[in-house]
C-alpha cells in the first residue's frame, strides 16, 4: 500500500462508515465511496476494514467507474484522482 494512503498518527477512534447490509444492492457503491473517503482522509486501512474490500479490489471496478464519472461531472478533482488511482490499482484502464 502506498505510504500516501497510510495514516500514521493515532488520533482516537477509527472513523465510522455508513454502509448498507452486505447483501444490499447498493453495498458495492457504498463500499467504493467509503474507500475514497478513507483514502482522502489518509486512512484507507479503516475503510478497508469497514468494507471488507482492499484498495484496488477488482470487485469494485464498476461502482468506482461510476463515482469517477460523477466526480468528473461535478469537477471534483480530488475524488477524480483517487478513483483513477483505485482503478489503476485494480488493473482497470482509466479513460
């Protein structure tokens, strides 16, 4: 894992991510969003633990592509960079 995504200073409790139940059709999208939030906060490990998905898990390629498209639409450069990084880590092509 890139050092850029590791938070080294322990500043209290791990963040909580609001996720639907595992079998819910929206779980994959929520998990992808949680991974982006964790990466943006420098705490990917907590998001990975909460979602059960590691950074770059190919299972989340499609929801991550959707989140990337939305970030592009609204001009959210940071989310765009993180989503593209995720997709490359998952072995997917980034347009």
